[in-house]
C-alpha cells in the first residue's frame, strides 16, 4: 500500500471514521480496521456486508457522490493491484450508510445533493421489508420527511408501502392537482381505506382542486365520493363542473351521469357540460345513449360549413385564430403545445404550418380520425380488478405500460394486471369541434395554425 493511501487510512481511524467503528446494524463488535489482505480476493460486484447488513454496494453511484471517495478508491485499487477485498467493501459500505441513509452531509456536500443520492440509493431497495430491517426503515423515514411535499415523497410511500401518510399525500395532491404524482398519491389513499379522508378534503377549501386529481386517477372508487356532491346545489359551479369531467372519465361515472339525466336529477346548470363530455365519450354505447338523452346543441348560428375547397379561399385573421386556439370551448390548448404553452398530450403544433397545408389542416379538424399520427392511437386498457384506462401509450417495457390520459397525466400499469387492451380506430381528438365555431372562426383558426412554422435557419 502506498504511503499516501496509508495516511488516509490512519486519518479515518483517528477521526473515528467508518474503519474504526463496529457494525451498528448487527451489533457484532468486529471493527472494520483489520489489515486488508491481498489473498482475500473477490470480484468487483454488488455486495452485502459480511455482518449481514442488507445494504447493496454501488461503486458507480459513490463515484458520483463524493470526489474524494473516488480518488481514494482509485488509489487503493492501484496500490494493491486491483484487489477488491471484503474489508474494503465494508469500508465503502460504511461510508454509504452514513452518507446516504443517515442523511449526513460529508466533505462539504450540499443537503439537496445528499437527498438526491439518497433517493437514488432508495430506488435500488424497492420491495425491501422495512419491518425486518429497522435501521433501513429509520433511514427511509428520515429521507421521507426531508422530501415531503415533492413527487419523490409519493414514490417512497408507494414503493415501500409506508402507512399513515394519507393526510400528507392528499395535501400534496391538492397543491399539484394536474400532476401524475398527485394522481398516484390519491390512488394510494383510495386503496388504503382512506375514502373518509378524501371526503373531508373534498368538503374543504381545496375541494375543487382535489376533484381534478380524482378524475385523473381513472378509478371507479371516485363515483360514490362525487355523486352526492354533484347533485348538491349548494356546491359552487366550478366544483360540480369538475366533478362532471372527473365522472365522465370512468365508465361507472358516465353511466351515473346518464342515469341522473334520464331521471331528471342532473342539475340544469351542468347539463351542457355533461352533454359535451358524454357526446365525446370513447365508449360507443355511452356516446350513442348520450346523443339521445343529452344531445349537443346545434352548430353555432346553425350555419352549414362550406366545403374545404371554399374554406381555403376565405381570408382568415391569425390574431383572432390564436384567441380561438386558447378559448375554453374549442380547447386546442388543452391537448396541444405551441412553443411551450399548453398541455403535452397530442402532437406538438409549434411547426404544424410547415408540415401541413391549409387543406390538410381543415381536414384534420373536421375529420380527426382520417389520419391519426403514428404513436397517437387511442388505447383502451381493461385491468383484472375491473378498472379501465384510456389514452395514448406513452412508453412500454417488458413489464409495464405507461398510459398518457387526456390532460397529460401519465399512469403506469403492470402488464400482469392487464386483462385486455384494445386499439381504437377513432382519434382521441374529439370530432365536432366546428360546432363551437362559425365558418369564419374556423377559417381564422386554420390561418393561425398555418403561421406556426419552423424558424428560418
């Protein structure tokens, strides 16, 4: 061993560092300061402490954590001609135990950096039984407290099946209602017998925000929570409007809205909202029934649209078209982005004017199912527990499928939990958008889209 390497070992012993400490997890009093013998050869790999501590060893991760550890490891391995000994494994593992899991900042590391490293380490421990590993459990709970209020908090609660965090999960969901992490947080509470807590939150000041998140879960358990509040006239319109949108996203909720309409129990001020939602439902039988029970109003001004060949000849105003793109009843911006503005769900339209001519733009609005872009096919997912999901397949691996629903929220489903999945022939973009515009407004919208072109080089 080189003199410099030896001096570092002596420094760590003098400072009471990991080499001079017995393993606190096992209680066995063998200090990790035994002479490192070259004959104790093992291949470099993930390892477990010899004392039985269930802590994986990730040399590559520690290289990124601490430059000084990297330098020491390189020098040590060089000095002993790349011999990797159990003693050195214990040394690195003890550093990681104190640095990563105890949340201690070492050698000038910032707290945020330490948290980042800790979260990376925890991602390697998914599925570990915390009850049989009290030291790891204490470390996980400490990190959990440090990241409370963040998406990582939700992930840790889910991955380690930590109970008693329902209130914090709902608080996070109310503050970030449109996020995928919020939807996951509410799912955890729904399946943790926490419906009474959700009910209390719905009746609180952040109830409307939570309704949005409930809709993003795609869980049928939201129906009994929202039904009594939907027909409660004392609730404000924004709350009940969001409740209609949430219910229309699950079959049981859509069936409820139709039943209430048939029985004349659906409040009058939300009938149009229910009509708009259900007439765009992706269940053919629901959509057909909605056309009878909750028919859409006639096209604006009852104005028949001229053929595309005539629409192209009309002069449009791109400024008015930009306003239409963002208008709520047209809703383009709810599914498309233009130069960073809007929801990342459908194709990005920032350069659509370069890709499509005006004739194709008209046709894509009037008949969205005529030419569905690759990767934007709608999928219906049926789970073995009876739940359903509908949206675009964002990504897929050997074990899971990620579905991006309308609004941009993504949800992961294990393939083992999927009973059936079906690709729809119809576009996920709703037909009939022209019913909310006059012919001139449609021309203005297309004129605006035609101006969205790739910047000149």
